[in-house]
C-alpha cells in the first residue's frame, strides 16, 4: 500500500497571546499541498521502519521517529500489536515549517487503521493524534482549516481554491522552540484576534524572529518576489509564494533552483482539491 504524506503551509499565522503554562496562542489558516513524503506499507509480523530518500538524514529512525510514536500510541489504544513494515521516503526537508514529520505520522496512522479493518473513525484518530502534537488532527483530516488555541482548535475552511505555488527551503533547519524563544525575546506585541482571515493581505508573526536566527529566509522571500504574495510557513525556514498560474510557478522554481542549487525549490499546488 502507498500512502501520501502531504506537506502543509500556513497561509497566515498570528500570535495572539500566551497561556500561563508558556504555550503561545495562535490564529492560522493552514492548507495541504500536493508535495510530500511517501510511505510504502506492507503487512508484517512485527513493526519496522526504514527511512530513505533525499532527506532521510533529517528523520530519526526507530523509536525517535514520530511515525513510530504514532504507531505506539495506536497500539496502546487498540491493545494490539502493529504488524507492518514501513518504508518512508523523505522528499521534504524537516525543520522547515512544512509539517513533514506530522504528515508522516498521520499517514502511518491511516495505514495502520486500514490494516486493522478501520476500527477507529476520524474523530478517534484525531484524539490519538492530538496526544502526539497539535498539527496531527489537521494532517489526519487533510483539508484546509482555521487553527486556533495552541493548534488544537481546528475548524474546516472553505473557499480558498487551488493555489499554484512555489515552496523554497533555504537549506537551514530551524527548530520551532528556538523561533518562539526569539519571538519572545524580540518583545513584539501580540496581534489582535481576527474573525476573518484575508489570505492575500495576511502575515506570519514569526517571520522577524526566524530571520534573526536564519538570515537566509530574507533571501528566500526575495527570490519569491515575482509571486502574487509570499511569506514564511510556520516557524520556518521554508517560505512559499503563490503565483497566477502553474506555468509561472514552475518557471520561478526552475530559476530559483538554478540560482541557488543548494536550496530546495519546488512548484506545487496548495489545496490541490480546491476546497
């Protein structure tokens, strides 16, 4: 069986407060893309994970991988062992703000649920996933969503349409915790909560903090200067630009790759189903 693990982008990201326990409150519009990793699944007597592909070195093997964490969580909930051999091909860089690890875990959960005869419905899968990370329910559902709280409040969003785009990763892994730390130290005021999110005029409140840690982000955004709009995804370091059409996106990705051969630049479709 083949399962696709869709990378995501944060079309907008606002930091609107901070809880007493230190977690930041956010508002974000998230959408899947047609770019991602691939999991090849085979039934087996036990569980095994192998990682390959251009960014295999970004993903830990064994118990340290979020795929394995997701499998173990499902085993605990179902009180039965997982019997599957997982071959994960990493096409998307990690530490990029594209949710690759969470997407891989979500795909593995769907695969294991299918092998077991689908004992868990979507709500049950999302409840298990939330225990592993706030992005997991979004990745499991695979549709655009307005995300609030610390990421656990997710409401499906419609009317976005399919968006031709270019994803650019400037060859820099950026840990999320370090970006939020820089955001706090930068002393930026929280954004006001919005009831409506305008994608084209949106923003990412973490961009300035991420640039302090990774100046190459500024270069990535500059490289996307021909886009209708461009911004950083998540906590970085990947950025995206939305283009008028796919031909323009493919041309831009080719030019960026030619100018920056050590960067990762790919044309893709954001929200490919056009929901």
